[in-house]
C-alpha cells in the first residue's frame, strides 16, 4: 500500500529497533569498507607515485646548491620566527615582547 | 486621525506580540531572544565559530520578529499542500485538486477499493492510502495525472509534492528568506560549501599516512550510536538519522541530511551541530585524557613522507569515483569536496580555487546561515524535541570522539607505539579545530611534541567518513 504524502516505516517498537540495529551495523560496516578501500588505493599510490620520507637528523637542504640553501634557510628562519610571533600573539593577546639578541651559529 | 494612529499601532511588532494576550507565546518569544543573545555572545565575544553562528543567530532573530513574516516555512512542508484532518476532511492549497481526484476515483466502480482516506489521530497524521495495484491501472493514472500530476509525483512507494509546486508557491507568495531557503531545500548550499572546504583542505597528511582513514571511520561511531539512541527514545527513523549525523561534526553534512529527512528539525540540528563544533576544545580534552595514558600522549610520531603532485591530483578523482560508486547518495557532498580540492591541487585553476575558497564560500555561508537560522521560530523550536536533539547531539560528539580515540589506541598497540592515540580524536570532522585540540593535548604532555600534521590525516578522513555516513542515511531513508 502506498501513502499519499507519507513514508511507511515500522510502528512497533521492536521492529523500529530492529531497523535501527540493521542501519547501525550496515552503516558502520559501509563507512569502514569505503575508507579501507581508499586506504588500499592510497597505499598503491605510494608504490607508483610516492617519494621517500626525508631521513631524520639529516637536513634536506644540504643537497641543494649553496646559493639556494642560504636563501631557503633564511626564508625558513623568517617563516619560523613569524609563525612563533603570530602563535604567541594568538595565545596571549596584548602580550609584549622584544628581541634581545640574534646569535649566529 | 486617531483611527489612523491606532491602525498603525496595531501593525507594530509590539502590538502583535504583547497585544495578543497569549502569555505562552510571549514567553516563547522572550526565551528565543535570550537564546539568540547567547549565540551572538558566543560568536562575537567568545569567537566560537563566528562565521556561522552569527548569521544563524541573526537569521533566528529575523524569523522571530512578530509581524515581519520574513520566512514561510509552511511552503516547504507537505501538509501545507495537503492534510487529512481528524474528521477525514482534506485541507491545504491542493485540497480542491485532491478532492476532485477522490471524487473521480469514487465515480469509477472499477477503481473502488484502490484509495482509502485515513483520518488523523492523536498519534499519527492522516494519509490517503493508495493500493500498489493502482499505479499499474491506466484509468487511475489518467485521473491522477489530470488532477494531481502538476503538483505531485510517485517515487519509492509514496506520493510527494513536486519541487516545482513549492518553488511556484515561494515565487508567488514568498519573501527574501523563503528564496534563500530554496538553496537549503534544493541542497545547493551544503555542496557549494563543501567545494570551498575542499579547496581549502590539504589532503597530503592523509595521502602520506592513509592508515588515518581508519580513525576517520572509527569516529563515525557516534553518528550511528546517536541514531540508535534517538530511535530508542521515540524519534522517527527519519528524525533519528538527522540527529545522528550531528556526531559527524560537519555542519554542511548535517544540514544536507536534515533538510532531506527531517526539515522540521533543521534549525535545532544546525544550531546543535555548529555549537558543539565550536565547543570541541571544551568537549574533547576530558575524554582524550580519560582514554589515553600519559605515556601514550607523549608518543612522538615520525615525519610524514612528502606527497608528489601526481598523488595530490589523482586523490580527489579516485576518492570521488570510489565513494560515489559505492554510495551514490554521498555524491553531492564528496563530489563537490573533491572538485574543490582538485581546483586547488591541479595548479591550473588558481582563480577557481580562490573563488571557491573565498567569495563563493563566504556568500553561500551568509545565505546558509541566515536561512537555516530563520527556520528556528519560537513555536516549533522550543519543545522537548529540541532538548532531546541538544542532548543526543552532545552524546554523538562524545561517542565519536571516543570511537576515534579507541581506534587510534588499537592502532597504537598494533604498530607497537608508533601512533599517538590523541590524533584519533581528530577523526570527527570539524577541520581543523579537532586537529588543533589533538596538537594542544599532545603539547601539554610533552611541549616538544608536534602532532598537528599527523592529526590532520584523521581530521580530513573524518570529513570523508561523515559524508559516507550521510550517504548511508540518505540511501536508507530519503
């Protein structure tokens, strides 16, 4: 039987809860299945298109030419200082600070 | 002159509210103003999700100005067009057509028994039942199409109001917010916002560490648990689905599911979803500390590998194909999320990417916020269902957080301590707030710990996971 302007669902409490458990199980299983499928595909990405992670304690910039290295390193320092200042201002608005010294290492 | 002044005074909002003498209504309106004030306070002073809470709160204010009538929610509900009352009579804008249809059916003896009018009762709405065989009967379908075909259609065992009938009503008799609300009703805004989110999101941490997807999946536990809880305390399956999706911690997804399954709850669900997303830094940390040990919180994760341009470009295309082939109902969300991301990573559509991230996303956010807020009118918003939604929404958020944490703990155990379980809590969407909370908690345990990029993996996986969960509800109930 169709209903004009209505969607038919079970009305008995036990039937409603049965429907609920079905949706719960199918839903969780579907979410995990789809995301695991994507995981599998992304793992294949690594094999075909991936690049290796940089080894720790070994600066990547050492392989770049010296002129670029200086520029890149300076950019990174400036970026790091700017990010630290922005973060500090966000964490404690109104906080005042001054640069005491720069040391060349 | 005096009459003119009195007539004018009678049109004011003050007269309409206080002159009615209906103290319940007055109390409802005043309560709504308190709630609106609280939401505006959270948005402006506390800066909790201001980009959305502010338009939502102001939309609520616009919808609760006595006499302004900026939105006519009736236009978007079936019973505006047709309702069977307790005495079996038919009312609504289509009542004449429906009555003529019933008269024609009754006049044809060969169609007897195919249609039955069931009056409304205290516990259920009235309906007009039509036997399945009727839709295979040529005479019946001819009468149906003659009298109701312009405004109704048959789909999945039920007769529905055509969108064209609603749009016609809005254009002929609606106002500004009615027009804006069409973007919600047609599912336009959530998809466009998802496109902006996709353009803003860097999926590299997820591509570099695809295991994160498991945490995004685990964090959807709250969605289905809240759905089950809502069913258990008496919400309908459609309402329960809309309430459950609050646990996905994703505003556009919650709005898309709710406008489809339970549009009458849209205001309450949108407000609950965005409020809890804003409160993530308060809701999550106690459960993060409860479910992890000090030692686990101090785990430092190894650097993520760099992701190539080819991987970044292939990712949105492949995710769209995989997700939408399995759950076609998720296409409106996942498809647009990935389109926005492709604009960003392809390197050849910078203008489109910037538009999706900025102007378009901002315009749509205003339209969405105002029109969703405007659905929360005093009469419908202030009832026990809203309280239930707020409670179940919180439960959904907590269970989702715990689901992500437990999944991450299992992965920590399997990988022999290579994964910090804190990042599991970021599996709820709420990008990037949830990832920031994981970073902050990790730093509290060890100030030199840096988990943000690691937490972004499960965080963006949560966006995909909640869209899939939404697709599941839509495919079951829409």
